[in-house]
C-alpha cells in the first residue's frame, strides 16, 4: 500500500 507512494516519490526524485 505504501510502496505505491514510495515509487511515485522515487520517480519524482529522478525527474529532478
């Protein structure tokens, strides 16, 4: 359940 939120955060960090 929290893994989906962490995946979005990781994608945002890579976008920066």
